[in-house]
C-alpha cells in the first residue's frame, strides 16, 4: 500500500491523537499532581487490584465471543482466543482509528492460530460487534436508571442544561434498538448477499470486479451467520448477559479505584457517570482511548459531586496507568507471536 495514501486515509485519527495529547497537557497543568501522588502512594500494593476488573472484561468478552463461532468450527481454544482478544483490543484502543485495524485483525488471527476459516471468523466478529453494541445500549439504560437522580442533578453543572438522565435513557434505547435490529437482519439468511448486490452497483469498475470475484465469499458468510444461531436466538441471551457483564467491569474498576482512594460513592452513582463517559468516548471514537476527552468528562462529574482536585487527579492517573499496563501486555503478546499490523489487510484481501 502506498504510504502516502495510507497516511492520508488515517489523518482524522492522527488529528484526534494530537487533540487528545493537547487536552491531556492542559489538564496536567491544572491538576494537583503532588497531592495525587500522595494519594496513590498511600494505597501501596493494593493498587495491583486495579488490574483485575479489566482482566474480567477480557475474560467475559472471550467467553462470549467463543459462543459466536458457527458449530462447524468445532471447539475453540479459550487461551488462544483470549490472546487474540487482548491483542485486537490493544490495537483498537491505542492506534489512531484503531478499530479499522483491530477488528479485521481478529478473523485473520483466528485462522492463523486456530485454523478457523475466514468466513467463519468474519461471521463471528460480525455478530460479536452487533451484540457488543446492543449490550452497550442496555448497559447505558441500566446506568441511567441506577443513577437517574445524580444524572439529573449534575446535568446543569456538566452540560449547562437539564435532562441528562432522560437523554441517557433515550440514547441507550436508540442504540439497543438499532443494534438488535441489525442483528436480526443479519440472521435472515441473505443480509450479506443483499449488501453485496448493493455494493456491485458502485460506479467504479475495479471495485465491481473485486466484489464480483468475491461473491461466493459473501454468500458463504451468510451461511455461516445462519450457523451462529443454529441453537436459536434464545441461545444468544447468555452471550448478551456476558457482554453486559463485560461493560459493567468498567464501572467496577472505577468503584474499586475510588474506594482505594477513600472516596465513598454509591455504586449506582459510579455506574451512572461511567455510562455517560462511555458515550462520550464513543462520540470521540477517532481519539485513541478517549485521550483527554474522558478526563474532561470525569472532571465535570467529579466537580459536580464535590470530589477534590487531588483525588480526581489520582483517579485519572490510576486509570491511565492500568490501561498502559494492559496495552503493554497486548503489544508484548504481539511481539512474541510475530503479529504485525499489516496482517489485518491480509484478512481483508482474502475474503472469498
């Protein structure tokens, strides 16, 4: 691929990364860092516990994803799938527009490490992505209900107008409906084929030729999607619960950090502002890990709750330190397994 074209295509991600670093630089200049390090130092070795909720998130996502492979694949190795989950999530969360690389990397790695055919891998990640989106919507509804009063009370301080609790309920409902609708469409046996028929109408000859050559691959993916729901849609309910549980791990992490710092908030309050932060992070998806944006959001919420500047800084530093450690693990696994970022394009180029 032409490096110039690649850089041009990814410029929004790099611009987002630059904005994130500027926001972080600004926030660090306003924070009570000396007080924050005192708070963190007081925790001691108990700070290792902060790594556990994110481990729980990865495990729940791995168990859920394992259940989304067509039966023809056979038994999927859990440890290998866990490594793929960690690597793909690391790439998605750390690179500019990383999701565009991390998600295509999943089926390729499934084929490389477990011998899963690409159509089966693409079918599993298609359903995974839709179920993860629907679970995020349900998680948002749960958070909005659990902390409705705090969201409504903090709305004016955070946004400058009222109704944040109502807005979060509405957003959660819309997201849930949209992703569940797409999920049902994918299971009608012809959704991917219909998409292929639509795409071949594009006015670009080379694109049409590429799509025509891979028509059977699209049809095969449709067949594999039907295989995913071989046990009926009811079989996907436990998977949805696991994905909701994975989202909840983020709130458990925040609650744990706050308690280690001696900040006593109800779990419902933590759940409420964490779901709001998740939406904020999704809106600014082009900024890796919501760098800077997430911090601004927490600053607004903690300010509304009367949390001190030193406690806020300590909370944010601990969360980012946890992410850095987990992302380091992801890149170490990539190095040891010889995984390259360009491997994602291998999967994209071999569909069909």
